[in-house]
C-alpha cells in the first residue's frame, strides 16, 4: 500500500515542459464543464435526474465541484496523478452511464441530432471527448505533470532540502 501512495504522491520530475499543454487542455475542459453543471441545470441536476442517479442534486454538485477542483489541480500540476486517476474513473462512469443506452437507442437523454443516432457508430462518435480525456489523463497518470508544474517544484525542493540536510560541516 505504501508503494502505491508513494507512486501517487511522488511523481517523476523529469517530464518534458510541453506536458503543460496536455494539462491545460484536460484541466481546462474539466474546469469549465464543472462550472457549467452549476450554471446550467440541464447540464447538472437535470442531466443526473434524467439518467436516474440517486440524489441527483447532491450528485451533480459533488461531481461539478470535483471537476472544478480537479481541473485546477491539473492546470497547476498539483497532485496531478491523483486528479488524473479520479478523472479516468469519472470518464469511464460517464461513458457507462450515458452511452451504453445510446447503443440500444434507449437513452433517457436526447439522441444525437444527426445520424448515426444509435448503434456502435453513434456511441463511438459520442464518446470522442471522453476518450480524449481518458487517454490524456492516463498519460498524466503515468508520466506525471512535467517540469512546469507545482509537483515539479515540490519534488525538487524535497531533493534540495535532503541534500543540504545531509551535508557534514567542514573543520578548518
């Protein structure tokens, strides 16, 4: 268990600076989608009600808050692996709860406006955003936040601290 916790909270500090762009993309999308769930009831409470979630108002607000906070964590590169893992799970649940019924044409949500409206091609078309978010978050989960991140600053400050702590005073 300690190894898993260490892996999540001690990401590599050697990733490319360009990882910032992936964090901005994924974090930005989650951040504004979280805000939309509060601002537009059809995106939050209404959607969770149609999908049959228990306690749709509470569920929508918890998910929205998680998207806002997690999106900001990704943007800043803080606890990146934890946020990325959370979002991978959230996107899998989103696909299972909203797209499987689309395959059969029994979705409580409106069908896509243009063909294909049901079946595998409709599902593949409709999951494009979730698919991109899952793969981006899997990359961040594996590679960490990169050098332009708070995770990097924290990890390098730990190394500097431990190096200076172990120095032996020189006698003159």
